[in-house]
C-alpha cells in the first residue's frame, strides 16, 4: 500500500511541475507544452512504465502481460530523458547518455522511501506485542517474589508507552520528511521573484 501511495504522490508532484512549466516556465527559460513534457512528462512516463514492469514482474501471474509494455515505456522515457538533459539542461550529449539511466534509476528510491511509513508503523506494534508476550513470564516471576510486582509493572508500562509514542510521532516525522525531501523536489524550483512583504517599499519607517 505504501508503494502505491509513493507512486501516486510522486506522480502528483510531477503533474504540479508540468503545470508550472506549462504556464510559467523553468529557470532555464523554457516554457510551454513541449518544455513541460520533456521536463516532467518524461518522468511521468518513466514512473508509469517502471510501475507496470515492476507489477508485472513481482505481482500476480495475471499481470505478467504488463512487463513488456512497461519496459518499452520506461526505456522510451530514458531515451527522451537523454534529450531533456542535453537540450533543456545544457549537459553535453556524451554525459547525457550516461547520466539519463542513472537519473532514471534514482527515481526508484524516491518511491521506495514511502515504505518507511509501513516500517515505523509496524515497529511500534511489534514492540507493544513483545511487551505483552513478556507478561506471562513476569507473572510467573512475581508469583515467586511479590516484591517484583511494581518493578515489572513499571517496566511493562514503559515499553507500552514507548511503543505508543513511536506509533504516534514517528510516522508523522517521516511523513513530513517524505513531503519535503521526496515530493517537493519533483516540482519545486528555487528561481522566481524575491519575496516583498505587502508588495511595496516602506517610505516612512526607519529601522536602525
């Protein structure tokens, strides 16, 4: 489920980037439908082709037919990415031929990074489950020496609170990290106009 979420989230970021280039252009001065396609549409094709190939290879037997068309779409996107790097980013052709496959493979970790949401979620559950599994051994130990009751109870409670805190806060932290690091870089462009508060210059305010 987290893989599907990552795939759709990255696609959504690329669609935002496509729209920005279509209407506003890039910091290289390219604007319009053709520039938007090569800057972001190619990546969308790569994601779709890679997803089709991966699902056909790793998914159920009924989905094997998706491997060949997915591979064709992905390889076509890599070739188009070579042209993007050469024509739209000014990278020499020889370097673009080598860099495009590396850039294409680099998209895979961006999608797989969303698995961390599953990982941190299941870790909290497993820690709590481990604490519950220790309840019976602690109960047997307490039956021999009742003085250990408060010690074991506090220890068990500490494990449960730790698991609860991990389950509540850790997914939110990782979700914020995915939002800013993996998603926003799909479309964020640091170029533009400098921020001017209230849109005007102050003429009657003195600041030391």
